[in-house]
C-alpha cells in the first residue's frame, strides 16, 4: 500500500533532525607484512654492510700479503743478484786481463796474482778457472798449477763457442767438481772477436740454503729462483727432482718473464696448494718468485668471517623469531580490535548495523553520490503498534519480532553498498545508493509484504517512509534523513502498513 504526501519545510518549532555523528576511524596501524618487510630490509642492510666490511678486510689481507711477499722477494732478489754481480765483476776483470800480452807472458805465479788480486775467497764459492779454446783448464785461482780438467762438453762452455754475444751465462744446477751448484761463465774474446777461452766461477747450493735459512717463513711458503729462460735454479722447500726443470710454460712464470713486477694466484702442480705468487725486479739474471698459501693469507680473515657470519645469523634468527612473535601478537590484537569495532558498529539483537554504523555509512555514501552526482535513497521503517505488542506478548516476543523484521529488511539489501541498520527501538533504516524514489518505494513494498506475511502469533506490520535525492553542496545527509522521517510520519498518520514517498516542492529541490 503506497500513500503520497507533500512535504513542506519543517515548521520553526519542530525539533531539528539530529545531524550525522562522525564515527572515529580506527587507528591506522602498520601492517605486519610491511613491518616484516622493514625488518627484513634492515637485516639485509646489516648483512650487506657486514659483507662489505668482510670484503674490505679480505682485500686488506691480500694487499698486506702482496706487500709482505713483495718485500721478501725484493730482499732475496737483491741479495742473490748482488752476489751474482760481484762474481760477474770478477769474471769481467779476468776476461779483460787475459787479453793483455804482459799478463800472458808472466810466470804462472805472477799471472795468478794479477788475474785474481781483486777476487777474494768467499764462502760457498768455488775457484775461478780459465779454459782455453778446447775447454781445458789453464788457470785456477786456488792453485798455481791447475789440475788437468776439460769442460768442452759442458753447456756453459759450448754456449760461448756458439754465441759471441752470450755475455754472462748462468748454468743449470749441476754437479761441478763434486759439489752441487751453478756455474757462471763469460767469453774471453780477442780483438777480432774470436774465442780465446772461457772464464768460469762457481756458486755452491749451500749459499742459497744458508740465505733462505735466515728467513722466517710460514710452513707452506715457497721461494722459487728461475733463470731468464724459465729454468728452475732453486725451490724452497728443496726438491732435487725438479731442480733444473723448464717452468717457462707455467702461467706465473710466463707473467714473471713478461712483466717487471707482479703477482699471480694459482695452484702448484707439485703439492696442489693454492698460493699467491709475487715477484719484483724481473730484469735481473735470476728472478725470485715468493709464494704464500691462500690458507695462510686468509686464515685469520676466514676465522673472523665465520665468527661474524655466525653472530649475524644468530642475531638474524633471533630478530626473525621476535618478528614472527610480534606479528602473531599484532594479528591477534588486530583481530580483537576488528571484532570490537564490529561489535561497536553492530546491533546486538538484530545483527544489523547500529545507529553509529548507519551514520558512518550514510555520510560515506553521501560523499560518493555527491562526487558521482547520482541519487541516494533512504527507507525509514517502523514497526506498527509495537508497544501494544510488547505489552500483550512480552518483551521476549517483541525482541523475536524485531529480529524477524530485521531479517526481512536484510533480505532486500542485496548489494554491497546497501546498508541496513537498526535506527533505534523498533525503527530501522535502509540506505540505498543509486536508487530513484520509485525504485526505493518498490523495494520498500517488498519489505512491507514480507513483514506482513510473518507468522508471529499476531498481525505484524510496518510503516515505511521513502526518500531519494541527488546530494549537492547545499545539502547535508540530515536533509535526506529528515525527508524519509517525514514520509514515515505521514505513513503512520495515513493508517500505517504502507510505504509513503517523500515528495519535495520545486523550491525545496533547488540546489
């Protein structure tokens, strides 16, 4: 049953409609996921910083090792090559004097004094000998009359036969006159460049062993002395099986022969130990390469890195555990707050939204309709003769009827934007965004018919006031509530059990 009334502006003495009360928004809280993401970023940041620090520490240890090994290589190289230069100086003087006729014409004793007056007897050095063009020993620095010896088949003699420009030649490690060492030799040339002979000197291996014994080396340190063609002269730890081998094809040796100074990281084929190899002053006749195992270089760093990583992992696990516990408590608290908020916005008897919820939703839908310039409808629904029903059947029966009426209203609020609420006592409200007045009346009639069909032991009816308008800047949500309320009063006045529309005069509709 639909009635029609004309609604004029409310009289001056009429009580004003209560404006919509703002509902406090729930406190914005940080999402547990965002909090977890933030903690993870902090942990990752700490890990990145620790990784950077550890990387810098590793680079620092490597630079320190290169500096230490470089200094060691420089010191050994300077000692060995200074000794080589001293012996070469003696060989040059003897070779030069062997071209002087007066020296050749002198007696053996006098010739020995002239040739070797600058050469002093040095530990670990053998005799200086002069060989003729056939390789026979003709002069010996240790005896006026030399032993009968011939070295024509030795490489250190034949190289000067073949190459007039050989200069100082350092032999492979060899057994020479019963002692192991290296032979240094120079060509004695005539004025026309022809071969007059060869002068030789000898350095025992005991010299190298004594030199290295004075050094403080770590267990896996290696000292390698090579010739300019890559032939191994010395390796410490000493290994007789590889002395004299050609190492020119090894990467570190190739680099040492090609560059003045440098370093190389590689694994030794002899003992399969990875080492850092460093060399300096590779222009000298003998090149010194010093190697130290990466285990010794990075040993302390690895120990510190393991401790730091272990501590960081432990702290990370503790932080993660605390974070998960905190997330669980936050979710639990958020759930409780959500439940409390839902209870605060829900009518305990009917399960519909309460007045607080209605005010909030009406204000929200009003703003949305204002932006979209779309209609907003409202139904105000009141149970007829509810006080008499309560007096007759009791409050418990009255509560049951209110629950059934709420079910009829909620059954028609099908859209997510529809808002059904208990406005107060036996009065209900239904906010219907986007519906015109005719559509709102049609929906109100369905509610009225469904309520009338309830089997409550007595006739139960409702009166409904319907209103719809397009929000504007000059209106407020209270205007829509006032129109629907006036329509509800008209429905009551015209006999109840009907849906009454609010018709608004043209000047009242003007925005």
